[in-house]
C-alpha cells in the first residue's frame, strides 16, 4: 500500500514536471506569434496611413489650386462689378439725357412744323423775285415740297430733310454758271436762244444766229436787248463757258450797275 502510494506520488510529480517543461518551451512560441501578428498589423496600419496621407496631400493640393482659381475669379468679378457699376451710372445718365432730348424734340416738333411751312413760303417768294431760270423745274420742286409738307404720312424728319434739300439746291444756284437752250419771245416771236446764267448775278441770252443778245433786268423784270460792246461781251462770255476760247475779263450789265 505504501509502495503504491509512492508510485502514485511519483507519477503526479512527473506529470507536473512534464507539463511545466511543455509550458516553458511553448511560451516563447506564443509570444513570437503575437509579436509577428502585431508587427504585421502595424505594417498594414502604416501602409494605410501612408496611403491616406498621400491621398490627403493630393486632395489638399487640388483644394489649394481650386481655392487659388476661385480667389482669382473673385478678384475678376469684383473688378467687373465695379466697372458695371460705372457703366450703369453712365447708362442712367445717357437715358436721362435722351429723355430730356425727347422732351426737347417734342417741343421743337411743335414749333418746327409751322416754321417749315413758313420757310417754304419764303422760298416761293424768293423764287418769284429771282432771275427767271429753270422756272418749270423749280416750280415743280416747290410743288412736290408742298405736297410732302401737307402729307399726313410723312413724318417731321422727312419734311425737314426735304426742305433742307430744296434749300441746298437753291443755294447752289448762287455759285458757278450754266448754259442752256431756252425759248424766249422776242419781237412777238418765240425764239430759241442760248441762256447764260452767272450765279444769281446776271442772266443773259444770245440768239442761235448770234445777231441778238440781251439780259434780264431784275428791277423792271423784263428782258432788254443789248448792242455794241455789251452784245459782244455776251457772245464772248458764252464762248468762254463753252470752252471755245480762253477765259478773260468781260464787262456785262448787272442790276444796279452801269452798262
């Protein structure tokens, strides 16, 4: 019995010793596995951290570039805003001037239309008192002008333009010279003559055969014959205007002058 107990105790001691030895030899293996696992996890975390840092830096660079672009756009928009404010002020001033001009034009229009009628009346009076040249053409032009002034469809601008056009034509008659063939009643017979107009200074005629010459007396409003040196002066003046001889001085009668 004692012997059995001894063997049992020895067996238990051997079991515990063997277990301790196994634990002593297996403990380093477990620590190493944990260490390897920790290192691997640390490496993974570092890689993920590095990747995230790189992505963050790239995103930051993009945001910095976008911010810089937006700042430039903001400066540009501010500059444009200031300019647009100046343009807006200019436009408001222009609109105000235009409105004032429209009001002035309305007032001018009220006064202008009767003035144009009065102006045409003066042109008619002036034409009637003027030298009798291009009579048919000038009377037709004035008649057309009267029709325009009396037309409901013609606006004020068109009426003003037509009056100014006639005034320009009439003013042009005062410059230069003109030669034309006309019919005059001489000694009771209708005769074809060459008519010479020297501006509005004088109006002269010469028969086609050169035998008769004359001038229009503005005071008496009649055609008067010319003879002698005046007759020759009319002939020479016509030849000069027709470029049949060189230009030279000639003595022609004029209203208020001496023959």
